[in-house]
């Protein structure tokens, strides 16, 4: 289970527990707990918003290529070839095959 699902599960359990407690508690007690819970949730929301704003944003997707075969021809590519701004993220090539070409042979990464 990834961290997102753990946080979501814990959040749902807390909300369900508070809802049950509010249903069973006296009006005055429920009112006090609701006010405190709302204040704490608001502070937490501001903290998460600031954290998300300062977090580095991914500029694109990742490209992973592994265990490619042999390539032959005028232009042979056994890894990744393309425009860097089209990929925008990280590129990883592992175990690229042999490339034999009369013009251009690429066995790793070629970004324009």
C-alpha cells in the first residue's frame, strides 16, 4: 500500500470516528470538539497548501527503455531519440542493443 492510500485510509477513519462521536455526544461537548477539530484542520490545510506550492513540480513524464534488440538500416536506434522538450522529464536507458547503420547509429539517448 502506498503512502497516499495510507493517508486516505487514516483520514477516512478519523472522519468516521468523529462523526460517530458527534452523533453520540452531548450538544455542548460535540460543539467544543467540532470547533477545535475545525481549527486544527484549517491549520493543517494551510500547511499542506504551502508545502505543495514549494514542492518541485515535475515538468514531464519519465521515459524508460530496457533490453532492446539489434537495429540495422540507414538510421538505427536501440535506445531513445527525440526532442528533449517533448519528453520533459527523465530518461533512463538500460541494456540497449547493438545499432549498425550507414548513416546514424544510436544505442543510448539522443535528444535534440
